[in-house]
């Protein structure tokens, strides 16, 4: 029996399982889109954005395999969901001085988030959970088993309160530093960030900087913070 | 007005991004050594699309335009890659998803493995045009956009590349 045409064999054996490709509405896709379209602007707005996770974007760009968050470690944003469903509409807000589910009050008060079971402008009870990326995700629910039903870890109110303010302030500085529209040299960025860390006070005592060498295709510095290992990574990215 | 234009641009970009995100991710995964590397190329590709938004938005075939960007980005990284082992590994991990008897399945996997090995012996250009036709299911015109050639040239190139693939598959040696 003659063998099949290898081209036809290849056609029947796509090496990518398309069912495993993240949807264009996934968190990953949203984060990358936001990172791209907010270049040169502050990625955080006081007004809740549909999705605005600068850290997640940097994470996606270059550091996905380097950082493992196991608890609420990413204090740059809080994800507020409109229903108890990870695919539901959501708003990302920046926490104020403390990390709390109450950060999601304003999207509900302002009508940014709506839900047929909640009166327009009213604030529902919240349940806070922790995503795999260490982000606080807040759902409109009074059910204590909400997190478990979504496969997420529960969030304990007050976690990181003492340090979150300093962390937010430093992250603001870093976002501003790297969003200034210029290509930052990795070595210079490492030195500048070292100064920022030492000026940030006790909250960042013991932190170290790990800079990865730039390449010709990735000459510019970006950053990612790993709270679980007290490490700030300087990561080379392409020139934008 | 400036803000308006900026908003319009972002909205148009988002539409195109949503339409093309999944095929671009799949394209990159088919060619990259790892998911991590594929993510980097996906990011770079859409960053370029944003920076060159006018070209992207006015492209007759936006998806092929993105593939062209990803193709160049991957080509820059491809030197020295151990393509054969990477492809074989992925094939083993992801498989075809089809349900067959154990014997037939083993045979099909062996046959697929041989086809991928034959593909890996071809030049990068031949591999690319075969993949674009076989996996991305692109027409000659779109393949031409990706690799920067005319439709006639692509038609002829694919014909020859398939012959080389056949020879490599039959002989187990280089088809180039």
C-alpha cells in the first residue's frame, strides 16, 4: 500500500491543540492588550478600567516562568467581578492604603459593574479570593464557599495591610520610571531601582535585584516583582 | 479631538486584536521552542502592530500581516534551535487528539513523527510555507503576504517544497 503524502499527514497532525489556546477574552489576552494600548500612559487610573494589570502584562511579556505567586502577593490591582464567574465582566482597580475587598465598592457605586441581582448603584456583599497570580479577585457574593467553587484560594482581610501602602507607592514609582517613553538600559535601571528600594524603607528590607542581561533584540529594561521571594527582576524587553 | 482619535485607534485595534489573538498564539506555539517563547513572540507581534497601527489596520489581510511580523521575529531567534527535538517533544505531549485503536494510534504517531522529521530537514523557508498551508490553512495570496513573495512564486515554491518533503519522508535524508 503506498504511503500517504507527508504533507497530508502534517495537515492531520497540528502540533497545537487549539482547545488549549487561551481565548481572546481571557485574562492573559486582556492584560496584554492593556499593556500594549497603555504604552506611554500611566497604566493605573483612578477610574476603574475594564482591565488594567500592568504587572500581569509584564508577567506575560517575559517572566511567566520565573514567578510563582502562592498567596496575595500582587498588590498592584484588585479584580472586581460582576458575577461569581471568572469569565464575567470585571473592573480592575487600584487599592488605596490597604488591600481589601472594599476596593471594589466604587465600581459598583458608579455603575461600572452591574448584575441583575443587584440594584443599580448598590454595593453587594463581597467575597475575596486569590488567583494563581496572587491577585485579589472580588466577587459579589455572601457565600463562604465561593472561592472553593471557582477553584481559588480564599482571601483573608487585612493580609499585607502593613506593607501594601509602601508596596503600592514603590510600584507607582517603578511604573512611572519604566513608562517614561524611553528605553532604559538594564544596568542603569538596576542601579536606579536599587536606590528606590533602599529609599522605600523597612517594607523592602532584604529585597534583592536580579537583572537579566540585555540582548540585541531585547535592549530595554522592564521589571517584575516577586513578593514571595523578595526579589525584583529587571527583565530585558524589545524596544517599543 | 486628539483623545477621540486615540480612542478610535484603541477601539479599532482591540477589534482586530480580538479577531486575531487566538490564531496568532497558535501560530507562535507551532513554531516556538516553548510556550514561554511563544508568549514573547505574541507580545512582540502585537506591540509591533500597535506601533505600526496604520499599516496593520489598512492591511488587506491583517492576520497574514501579523504572521509576517511573527515570522520575522521567530526567524531572528531561530538560529541554532533544536527544532527536531522540540517538535517531536510537542508532538508527544499534545498528540492529535484523535481516538484510534492502540496499534493504529501507534502507527499514526510514528507516521506523524516521520513527517515532522522530514519537515525539519527542509530549509526554514520551505518549512514555513508548508506550515502556513498545512496548519494555518492559508491561501497562496496570504502566504505571499507572510513571506513577501508573489502568488505565483508561492505556488511554485510550495510545489517544490512538497516534493522535497516527500523525498525526505521516503528517504529519511535531507530533502533540500
